[in-house]
C-alpha cells in the first residue's frame, strides 16, 4: 500500500508538468523548451558549441515560430511539439559552459 502513494504522486506530477508545458504555448509554434531560454553569455556560448545539424534545427524552429507569431497563427495540432518529444538538447552544453566559467572564476581568485 505504501508504494502506491509515490507512484500516484509521480503520475500526478507528470500530468501537471505536461499540462503546464501545453499551457506555456511555445509548443504550438513548434518550439522546444531549450529554444526559449534567455540568451545570456553562457547560453550564447552553449549555442555556439552545438553540432551544426542541431544548430540548424534550432534556427529553423525559431524562424518558423517568429513567422507564425507575426502572422498571429499557430501550427496545426499534429505539428505541435509534444511534451514527450521535447529534448533538452542545449542543457548539457549549457551545464558544461557554466561549470567551465565557475572553474575559471575560482582559478582567477587564486
């Protein structure tokens, strides 16, 4: 009986995440979560490190989203980015950039 509570809570939390993801709306114009991250210096460096194909895919999604936004349109529902398909493609590069920056800052203190 005790093991059911964490499973139920996990399903509920997953449902809430999926609901919130869909409420944000960026998926309706074909964007992924990592496409919406504010571009500070760390994010710009992480984007610079992306493989060319991943970078090109990102730019296509952003340009398409800007075009749709200017036309005040959304994609047909079958073309929306699905929660299960949203890959955090930039996060590993961003984590690496931040780790390197912090390491460099620590080194400069010495």
